[in-house]
C-alpha cells in the first residue's frame, strides 16, 4: 500500500522536475482525476455489499 503512495509521489515529483509547468500541471490533474474516480468506484462497489450483509 505504501509502495503505491511512494509511486504516486515519485510520478508527481518527476513530472514537476522534468516537464514544463503546464505539462506537469496537466499530468498532476489527470492523476488526481484518476484517483478520485477510483475512490468513487470503490465506494460504489463496497456500499451495496454492506447493505446486503446487514
């Protein structure tokens, strides 16, 4: 789990070091959008199962 967070940090830092500011901002925004969609998807998948279990 922590490897994943270190990986995301590495991608973000590398993008800001090796890309232009506009490209780095775009890459960072896309990463945050993917993470947000992932969190929403996981919640939508888990919540119905918790209602069934109760």
